[in-house]
């Protein structure tokens, strides 16, 4: 099995997801904190890039929704601060 560049980007996305989950669940970082939000944007973005090589509709939709929900939550939190 040989990993290509896009596979490595996808794996980086998985690491971003898991790091965010670890920070929130184990280290009790705030889920709406900068680090968790950034990792939850990087994760699906990387996964979407990796899907350009080997498309999967279910994975594509889950990544799009994950990214959209994270961005909407981040945007709403920014609006509340103002």
C-alpha cells in the first residue's frame, strides 16, 4: 500500500479531528475555543481535499456538514461577542 500526497492530507485531517476531540473530552478544553474550532475546520477541509482523488458521497456530505456547522457556530459566537 502506497500513500499519496492526498492520502497524507486526509490523514492530517483525521489527526486534526482526533486532536480536537482529545482536547475537549480528555483535557476539558472549551469546545468553542479557538484551538478546537480551528482543528474542526482543518479536519474536514483536509478530508475534502483528499476526497478529490477517491470520491465517496457519504464522506463528502459528512465533511461538508461538519465544516458548515463549525463555521456557522464560530460565526455566531463572533457575532455574540460584538
